[in-house]
């Protein structure tokens, strides 16, 4: 069984792509981030709610503050990566829904009037968009290093606000020396897929 | 700024790909699902926890039960799709961690001893894997129709167990006539990306 996707693209996005822990000094430009976003923005979300928000941590001062919020094992690589992005979910995404879902603008009020509904929806769909973003980083020929090990409350307070929940921090750049360990095993399809 | 990914692959996975609401009768085989899984299993998750589990709803009896749990607007397409998959998060994913993370097998006990920690982690990383799966469906030349509109408690009770939380239901097949409305707008990069 062969896929429609070109094997080189399969390798670039999944088979050869790896989470990087070291990077070269080559900068990651705003133009690259824009190209990544302009590709992955088309990935589907529920009601096209598109809750992902991206904070690029570029200034040395901001980078130092972020590194201070990271788990110890994530600090050196977050300090050294050419670019670091905070991926967050906008819990007030419903404000944009009438524009994002023009054929059903009342979804904002019918389904998402309550913050208790919006928060888990933003988290689920934001995580999906974070995955699309990681694929997009790889599509740009770069490596991503997504991390959950940080003080989420501190990152939210320091870089976001009460309406934006941090999902992960992602180092971005070209892989450097010894960028990863050996590939960890994956579950077989037989362990993951069942049929009823 | 051009991406490393071939433009045809960009179109297949993101630019031309669309959420389908109608499908042809062409079956989706187990071999296709295996090929999709064997590609997207390499997408990254935190600690390689890989919490996604997939239930293929193939028997007419099971399909009828699932359709009964769907929101009214999702019933006809879920009844008609060549294949329907329930994507779920395994909240007991830590049992596999010593095998999935051989360089740090103690992660199971150090980080994931508590169900209160595992559930949100399985949900976040399961959502990322669901996104990889949707990309994989497209990589197979098929269209996906992911849906959140269903009775989650009923689907969990009927098709899963208390350790597995449904994330979404996905219709899969080749797009049929009038498979989608016009493309809904996306947020501009300037609305999503900020720099500090």
C-alpha cells in the first residue's frame, strides 16, 4: 500500500523528521514563520475556530525570562535555539467566529457563549493546530523541539494573559551536532487500531 | 519565501485539502489505515507517550449505534461515509512508557503516576496525534471529516471504557459531489503571531 504523498515529503514531515535538542546558529526569519503559518492555517479545526496564537520570543531579555520558566532539562536548548515560540490557545476565540465561519455566524452564541465550553475546545483545537505548526516547521526544512516541561502559570503570567493558555514551547532551527538520540519505538498499528 | 516541501504536497495536505461532508462509495481498506498510521505514528508527542487509540466502526450494527450518538447535523454523513473512526485518548498510556521511552523508562513513575496528570496530557497529545492522523488521511489521497458534535459520554460508554476518552469522530473516504462549502477565511499571520 503506497500513499499519494511523495516519499520524499513523507520523509521530510514524518519518517526522517525528528525532535531536535541542538541547533545551528542559522537564524529563523519572520518570513519563514509567515510561510509556515500561511501553509498550516488551512488545517481543520472545529467550526474553524482557529484558537492557536504564537508568541515569538526574540529579544534577549524575553528569552532569558522564558528560560527561567523552563524545566531544568529544557533550559540550555531553549537558551540556544535560533527561535523559540510559545504556542497558546485563545480562550476568547469566539469573538472571531462570525468572521471565520460566515455560513454559520451564530455559532459564536449558540455553541460558545460559555467560557467553560470554550476553554477545553480551545485547548483541543489549539493542540491540533500546534501539531499542524510542527508539521509546517518541518515543511520549511527546519526542525522543531516542542516542550511541555515549563512553569505554565509563570509563562502565562509573564507572556500571555488570563484569556490565553500556554500549550507548549517550541524551539525552532536547523539541527545541530548530536541533535537527537536514537528513534524511540512506536506502538504497532495492531496495538492502536481496533475494529468493531 | 518558499518552503522545502514540494508545492504538490503542500496542496495535498493543506492548501487543496478540505473537510469532506459527502463521499463516494469507494471503500477505505484496512491496508490504507495501516499505511496512514505507519506514517503518522512518527509525529512527536511529549515523552513519546503516543496516547491515540483508533476504533474503526465497520459493522452495520456498530455504525448504526454510533450514528445514534451523533449530533443531528452529523448523522447523515456519518451513516454514509465509507469508513468512520473514533479517535480516543488512552488515559493509561503510562503503562507503555517504559517501552516507548527506553532512555528514560522511569518517566512512567516520575511524571505520570497520577491519573490527574495523565488525563490532560493524553488529551493534549492525543489531539496532536489526531491532527497527524488527519494529515495522514490526506497523505493517502483521501478526505477526512472530523467531528466533535456527538454525545461524548455515550460514545465512551458504548465503544470505549473509562480509561479511554473520545476526542473526535472522523469520516474518511474520497470526496463525493458537493463535498464542501467555499473555503472559510483564516486569520492572518499578523493576527496570530506576535513578537516579544
